[in-house]
C-alpha cells in the first residue's frame, strides 16, 4: 500500500517562518549591547529586518493553525531589538 498523498497543514513551508525568524533574531539581538554593536553591525540590521519580516508572516500563519506562535513572536521581538540598536547607533553618529 502506498503512502497517502493528501497534503497536511503542517507540510507547508510556512511552518519554517517562526524558527527562521527566531534564528535571525538571535543573530540580530546582540546589536543592542554597546560592546558587541560594532562586531555584529554588518549582520544586525539585515538579520533584524528579515527576522521581523519572517516573524510577522509566521504570526500570520500561526494564527491560522500552521506553525507555532512562540518562535515567530520571539524572533520578531529579537529582530526588532536588533533593528532598534542599529538605528540608535546610526542616530548617535549622525547627531
């Protein structure tokens, strides 16, 4: 007997949005601390922006039952922190 070919809601690529946002947010978050800000600045703004984008999409799909909510929310928050650290640094240098 062959395997069923009907799609399962957990088989979509949207399931990976939350964990991807969490990993990117963890890469972006050290940009908040002054000691690490210059070391991670090239990755902080890019990873933060992608974490926010993927996290919001992950929240959208998690509310519909596809994927989990906690990694999407955590990745979005960490990405926002990373972006905020980058923008604070740029504001400090421009002023």
